C-alpha cells in the first residue's frame, strides 16, 4: 500500500491536534488579534520581579497587579491561563461562543477588568485557533476571573 506525504502529514495533524480546522492564515490572524488588538498578554501573562512579561509562560495566567481606584463589585484578582487546547476546560466551540458573546459556557459573564467581548465569528474562530495552538503552561491555573459573575 502506497502512503502519500499528504496522508502522513494529515495523520500527524490529527493526532497532535494541530491544524484542527484552521484555515490558511487563521493562526496568524488570531495571533495578531491576541497580541496587537486585544492585548491579552497585559493581564493573562505573568510578570517578573521587575514587571516585565514572563515570556516563558505567555498567556499562562497571572495575578493582576493593578486595582480600581473606586470599589468595583466582583473584581478579579487573577487572569486565568488562556494558552493551550485545554485552557479554562472549554472546548474550542465553547471558546468561540464566549468570544462572540462574552458569556461563558455556564451562562455567566467574565469578571472585571475583563470586558464583555463580542467578536465577529471569523475573528473568534481565529483567536480560539491561535490560543489552542499554544503550549499549555506547566501549572494551569483556572483562576476566578472567568465564569464567576452572577447569571444575568
């Protein structure tokens, strides 16, 4: 039986989870949105002792080093890890829906300072694909920043 290079590559992508329904350019678009538009790393990437981003753990979850100047109900103390295919324990479809609606799979909104985001479907799919393509941090922290606000 003759195995083609395309068959081998497709099998590798399926078994590693890479390329799971990504369209050409989708990962680059997702990365652009995460890094340059949403600036997700500002909250979700841990900081070193000097305040610099810990680039060894990008988007791996972090304690927020800022607070509101006036009382804000349900302020999150941490931003959860959003890196890796198992981030937050959500499926990719659930992540896409959250990015489109700002509502978690259990029907709650994210806590401040995370805004209630509403991306277009194409952008939400690109962000979810990019985040899922990242390696998960060594110690995944499912922080209280998502899914803890009261149901609307």
